C-alpha cells in the first residue's frame, strides 16, 4: 500500500473548543486569546466557505505568524459554520443563509461583546462577511473578502421554479460520498485543487472528514447543505447592504479563478466588479498563480497582504 505523505507541521497550532450559540454546540479554533487583542489589533475572525472547515485557514495563520513574527501574534478565531466540521447541525432539512449572520452576531457577542473585529471570509464566508459588515458596521474595523462573489441575479419569474426545486429536493436524500480511508480524502482534496501540496492535503484530510460507523470516511458536512436555497438571490437588497459598509475592505482573488465554471455566462466577473463599486473603500489584489482556494494556493502572499492591510 502506498505510504501517505507526512502531514504538514503547523507553526502555530490552534486551540479547539466549543461554545453554545443559538441552541447549537459551535466548534471554534482559536490561535491566541483575548490578552493579545488591542483596539489597534482587534481579533481577526476567519469565516470558511461552503463544504469547508475552520482548519482550512491553518496555512494562512502560519504564514501570517511568519510575516509578523511570533512576538506580534494576533488573537485569531475561526468557527466551523453550523452543520460543518465539528459544529452541530440544527436537525432541520435545509439551511437558511440569514442564520449564518445571526450565528456570527452571537459569536461576537460572546467573545468580543464590546468591540470591533477584523473580519475575513472566503467564498460563502466572504458573502456573509460583506453582509455583516453592512448590517453591523460598528463591529467591523477591517474587512477582507477572498472570492466571495455572491450569486447571479435572480429574477421574479425564477421564484416559482426555485421553490418547486426546493420542495422536490426536500423529498430526496442528499448523500455525501464516503471514502475508503483518510488517504482517499487527501487525494480528493488534491483532485479538487491540484495546487494543494500533498503534505497540506495529508494534514487537512482528518480535519475535513471523520470515519463513520461503517469504517468509511465521511466529509464533515451535513448533506442538507446540498439542497437549493428556496429563494432567488436579490441583488438590489444585497447592494443596499454593501453600501452601508464603513470598514476599509480588501478584495483578493486568484488569477486562475474562472467564474464561468460555476455560472456559465449568467454572472461574469465584470458584473461582480460593477457590484463591488458600491462599496466605499475597496483595495483589490490578485494572487498568482492562484485559484479559488487562495489560503491554500498562496498563503504566504496572502499573509503579506493581510499584515499590511490589517496593520
């Protein structure tokens, strides 16, 4: 049997713990603690994307520690979203996007009740971060969005068809594929992202999955996440929220990201840039060579931008 690559050795290991949020046992990773936070260097909160986990940020956290030095370490917090990683699933048969906003709001009330944070989100997490920064501008000092593009605009006539699809999907199981071992999970991660180094895949695989009762490894994501959102994406409402963002924002993208792989010609990158223009203070950077998983492909380059932008 082929021997698995030795896992990546973290420079700054995380502390794993749980907190009660909105009736769920929420899993958090933390690097450092409140003693490291100051008004000029508030906690940095990292929000992962769909079918990902908080541990996905380990490489970027380590790269940031290398750039800033251990003596300048930040308090960094990364939750597993509801129904992902080690956070409980709510027991419902579908998920509602506003719950991510409410979960984040509750998390900050527990950990940082009287202050602002620096907020970074990747993909789905970037979309949550953008909306939250508009809805709670006093809670966000700096905002970083890693390829949280949003969605193609929904039209009213799409609504009935979307609701029918949702009703139909509620009646069907949404299984996730199982894997013969953790090595197979690591191989899947590298297939999803050919730029992910084998040692990082070997480290991430047991954080991204667990063995089930049958011995096969299962992705740590509630299959109900696969069901379609019953409502179309209302761009006008999103943009009105983005206009309320007060924090300086860093937008980071990879030069190899091709948005047509997700949406065809329904939502070109140029349309996203038009939307982004409503945000008052945006800096844009492109990492190369880099795809959608910026924090995996170019953690060192990303960390250099973060250290400069966050200050």
